C-alpha cells in the first residue's frame, strides 16, 4: 500500500450501530467499507465516469479484529489493488481513530457497470491510471 494512494474518511459510531452484544454490529463494518469506496470514487473520478459508471460488489471478505464501541470515531482507509478487465480489487481498513488500532480489514471485488445498459463494462484506462498501480 502506497500512502499517497489511500483515501480516508472519518466516521462516528452511532447508537444505532450497536448490537445486542454492546459493540458495533458486523454488518455496519460493511456499510463503512461501502461508504469509503463511494467517497473515494466521488473524490477522484472525473464527472463523465461518475455519470457513466456504476459499481456493483462481486465479493466481500472481511476480518474482524477488535470491536468498535458507541461514541468511538473510526477511520476507514481504502485503496485499490489489482485492476482487471472487468473488476477492481479494493482494500479497506477500519481503524479506531484515537489509537489507529486495526478493528477490521476487508477486501472487496467490484465490477464496473455501464449506467445505460446496466451491463458490465471494461475498466477504462483513465480510471486504472487514477486508482490502481497494479493491473493484470
């Protein structure tokens, strides 16, 4: 991971994020993973690509390390791994902001979809160049 190619957002843990065990529910971490991906896309992608490309998840893998608690502030840090013809690998770490301890890490495979046809489309070279250092 190259620090210049990561993107971060900060998120406050809300009471509604807490489950019956008293910590953040696992599904909330996936919501944060998606929030970080969308924010990164909106911050970096040219407007023409944002209008013409949707992204759908093909696969999520997530490892939970430590719990987040109500009132915590977390940082979702994301970056792109391999960009293939019809998919992007996105990595995300969820860190507790105050001590940067790793709470969870995720690997997601995203597929670009044409906004008009709703069919998978090739990852444009301009997007590869903006987001990914690894291609195959």
